[in-house]
């Protein structure tokens, strides 16, 4: 139970930090509002997660 609680707390802290970073530091970067940039921003988390899970699957398969 303690392990799950600490995971949720860490996740909330990281989410709050990322949210603040996007809110306050985001406007400082001059990223044009194009279709390609929107696709990159929307699809990159899914692609990164797929790569991470594939990597984890491969390492568990070898053990």
C-alpha cells in the first residue's frame, strides 16, 4: 500500500511540474502552430510509451 501511495504522489508531483513548465515556459519557445507540430505533440507520448514497453518486453523475454 505504501509503495502504491508513493508512486501516486510522485506521479502527481511530476504532472504538476510538467504542467507548470508548459504554462510558464511554453510561450517562451516560438513554435509555429502547424499541422505537423500538432501531430508531433499529440503522437509523441504514445510513440515514446510504445518504444519503452517494447524495450521492457524484450528485456523480460531475454531473462
